[in-house]
């Protein structure tokens, strides 16, 4: 229940912040009075119409995804883009409803304030949300397959960053003498997969080795409703920019050996 509640609070807080930024921009431009030439109630009415649409744009861009790092440059650009859309929708909505507008400078204030406030809030809320999702019993207990050095680095990073995916157990296809990896117990070979899934109520499985077991692991994940994640290195993909794309409606994984400048903006 923690995740849905946190998500609802996130959406509601974004609506409040966006609306508050526009109201603040109104007073910064008009002055700390309620102007009769540019009524606050009409301005607020338009803002309340536009704010859910702006949040919907952010949701469509994936800003509220669990694994999204809010401080990532691409995510910040998505927030700014949503605020540009919000500002544009506000201008069109106000014009078509009330046929006139008061100040273009007010729109600049509204865009800058809403963008800055949402960016700051999202970065802060991400840290709070990650800590709450890890309190007590983890919301997303994660099984690691493969007791390798890369798995150890992954576990260390997940724990250091307080990622919602919380490693709780490790299985290795070939067996290992290690009893734990970065403090996470190694509970045996893959023959204990079903037992481990039920014991820890696994929600995510991350495969770090044993490529030949990929189909078996994927099948087990489908049977138990578990999210399956594979590190690119399992398939021999190293130092590439890989992502899921679509070719004429068919999903494929693409690997770009070298990141290009234009890809950062348009990829």
C-alpha cells in the first residue's frame, strides 16, 4: 500500500505546487493586490483547468516511474518540457475562455517558477520516497541471480542509493563458497528458486550471470508475477547505450556503442 499512497501524494503535491507557482506569478506581476482589470478568480480557474493536463504530460513522459532518477538530465528536461506545455495550454485556454490576456511577462514568471519548484520538489520527494519504501519489510524484495563481482557492485549501489529494489537473497547457477555478498545471504543454487521466491515474497528478479538460464528465469517470473531484469553484461553487452525501442510496433532492444551528442537530446 505504501507505493500507491506515495504516488497519490506525489500527484496531488505536484498539482498544488504547479497551481501555487502560477498564483505566486500572478501576485509578482500584478502586485500584492487583487486586480479588477485582471481578476484572480479567472486566472485561478484557468490554472485549475490546466494543472491536471500538465501533470498528465509529465506522467506520459515517465517522470513518475519508480526507477526514474529525478535528478537525471533527461528527466529534468521532461519536467521543463511539461511546464512549457502547461504554459502554452494556459495561454490558449485563457484566451479562448476570456478572449484577452494581461501580461506576457506573467507567463515567463509562471514558467520559471513552476519549472524550478517542480524540479526541486521531485528531487527531494525521491529521497523521501526511497527511504519510506525501504522501511521495515521492503516493498520490493529483490532476488539477485549470480554471485559475481558485478552483482556485488549492483547490490552496493542499490543499497547506497536507497533504491526501492531491495536485495534480500542471492542464488547462483553454479554454486559458490560465498555465504554472503555485500551483506546479502547467498541461499544456494537455482534449484531453490521456487522456495526462495515464496520465502521472501520476491517482486523483482535481477539476472547478473548464467545466460543459459534466462528462459527458465523468465518463465518463473511470469508464473509468479515477478518483474524480470537482466544486466546487459549477461548477454555480452558491455559499455553500450542499450534501450527498448519500437520498430513498426515491434519492441526491440537496441545497443548504441557510443553515445552521440544528438542522441542525448533526441534519442
